[in-house]
C-alpha cells in the first residue's frame, strides 16, 4: 500500500531558432496524487551458485486527478494568439502488474529481467527491463 505525490514546474521558454514558428511556453505548475494497493509475492530458490528469485506483483492504482497538466503556449510569429497543450487523460483506476526473475550469485554478481504493465481503460503502458550488477 502506498501513496505518491509529485509536482512539475514548467518555466517560460522559447524555441528561438524556428523564426515565427518558434514556440513560446508560459509558466505552469501541475501536481499529482495517486494511491496504490496490492501484493508482491517472491519465493527465493537456493542454488549452489546463489539464489533465483521469481517475483510477481499486482496492484490497483487510483489517480485522484487533482490537476490536469495544460501547458499554455503561442507561436513567436503570433504571440497574442495562444493555445494549450493538454496532457493525456490516464483514467482514475488502473491495474499495475509485474513479473521479475532475478539471480543473485554468491560472488556479488546479480542479474534480473522485469516486465511491468500499467493497464487502464484508456491508457496502457508496458515495459521490459534488464539489469546486470557487479559488486566490488
């Protein structure tokens, strides 16, 4: 179970090398708040060279959607005619799933392969990551 919050500050900026098509970005601040409840299951398997650790996880994530990131901008050629770039709506309720296999050797070398998914009704994000660690 956990709660996370975050903030983003976007400062004024200009993309000056594009002439009249250069983008002027206005100041903006956005905040987020979400909670997550779930389980992580791991069962280490001892081997003669170390341990193999399979892990699976499943959680329900709720995004309170306290702020929608909308970045006001204008083109340098028409600075008084602005528009806004809105962030993507991720949805309030999402499933967060994961699976990992890790090997930890007795010599200080470890490796892992992880799959993670953030699954919503209007948003899906999936990632596969690997890691090799050498301790000395």
